[in-house]
């Protein structure tokens, strides 16, 4: 039997994908309907747009990055026709999509751009049902990859478009690793994170391909603080591990990035989901992670960063390996992608192996990754523009 979620529950699940903790559960207020959104069906794309309108309209940062290394857009050819773009609502809710249209049409006036930016969840389905030429989303889920493969016979092609935000709720604010302030640990490697949050495994997924070479044994498990280099009274203390329910997109992203595409988590992980308290308030999963780490000196957790983190937490510096460097969570280190636990949004396109990309698709992608296109990302001030090395590397996919 299929159960239909009540509207409030759907709204709660939406907030769960976006929110991170702060004092007094301030993010819960950010997810609550306002006067305009209350006029609309709860949890609908229209209600969400009304609720996020003020945040979408304004830049959250005014910092300027060095984008001089990005190529200027010069049309490789004149193109025409209708270009259908589907997916990420935040690009459409903010001025960014409109700015891109205006700028692109200065170069390509014969292209008509049609946007269907209601929710990122439709990005890949629009592609495999031939309802769009470009989908905008983070990496597809396993079953989106699998459905695409079943219907098309090949995998979708992804081209990085923007980097996730520093602290803007909704605009893929990036993940941080937190410990209690009384814990002396200040840094951790990605391999150590795998050891703490993961478990022995037979392999891991990359897209829909199983890779047994990503396996590891129980000797890689890290269960005490001594295994992370702490001595004295800390050495034999058991690590308390806190995170999101594995059904959330955040935990799936963490699994791909840290656990090598495996779903083999530490068996002691306390994984939280949103629920409604007897007083009618919603207790967000991210707030639960933070509250437990605040109370547990032996605790460690992962959450998405937002301003106003409690002073009782420490955010750890991260390194790809023990050789370092250990990188702090800063807006600069996100934009240049030196921070290891960083994510972003991508253009996803359907290109059959042995064939060339549709010229109008190629030209729009070239424009969006150009200096002109990324300067508009910076002007919008929520997602972070791509660094020049990353943009130039991604452009090689569309030559």
C-alpha cells in the first residue's frame, strides 16, 4: 500500500534537504510559510518560490573573485532554435537565469530559451524522456543514472556549472565536520572520515558501475579517538558518530565523496530525520546532529554550514591525505575547490557516444562557463563561480 504524505510532512522533508543548524533552531523559521506562501498549496514549487523570494532576490555575498583566467565567450558558430533547460529552481528563482538569457541573446539572438526550473528533481527525468536539452542538478541518484541507462543505453554527461554556496540555505551550502569544543581534534583527512563514518565494504558505486577496487577491510575502521592521534584520557574513548538519515540527499553526497560510493556506514552511527514534537514544532535532523555533538564531548558529525553555528562546536580542517595541506572551511577555499568536501551544480546533457553535442547546447554551455557567464553567478551572490582551472577543464568536454 502506498501512503500519501501529508502536506506538512512534505514541507518538512523539503526543509530537511536544505537546512543546517543554528541557535534556537532559527532555520526552522526560515522554512516556515510566510503571508504570501500560505495562499498556495503547501510544499508546492509555487509555495516554495514565495517562501524563498526575499533570499533569492538578493546577493548573500559581495566578494569578488579573480575570474580573469576564464575565457571570454566567442561563438564558435551561430545557432538557432529552441533550447529547453530543466531542473534547479534556485537558478530560476534568483535573477541569474534571466541575466543569462539577456547576455546570451546578445551573441545568439536566434536562440529561444525555454526554462522549466520548478525543482532539481526533474532535471534527469526531463532528459531521459526527451523533454529537455539540458538538465541542471547535482549528481543524479543511482536510480536516475540507472533509468537513463535503461532508456538511452548510455550515461548522461555532466559539466560542472557552479560551486555550492558558503552559507546560503538552499543554494547547496557545503558540508562541514563538527566536534565538541572540548575535543582537542582540529583536523582530519578524508580517509580518516571514511574510517570514522564508514565500515568494511566489498566495493563502491560510480554511477551505475560497481567497483570492487574501492573495497576495504575492517582494519580501516576508526572507532576510538586514539586512532585519530589523540592521547591521554582521550585515547580509548569511543567516538560518537552523528549524521543524517541515509535517505537524504546530503547523506548520499557524503557517501559518494567520503565512503567511495558505498552505503556501508559505521554501525554505531546515529542517523536523524525530521519529526514533529508533541508541541507541534519540527525538530530538524541537522539540529539533532548539532545538539548531540554539543552534549557529547566524544561526538563528531557532518552538517551543512550556515552562519550562527553554536560556539560550542569546532569545524575541522580537512585534507585529501595525511600529506596535507589541511584546508579550512572558507569562501575562498570553496570557490577554488581546495576544500575537499565541496559540491556544486552541473549541466547534464544527453550525448550518445560517437556523436557530437547539439550545437545550441554546446554554445550555451560555453557561454555559461565563460567569464561573462560566471561573472553573473558572482553578481547573483549565492552560488560561487567556478575557478578558471575547473571551468577550462569542463569546457574540454564540449569542444
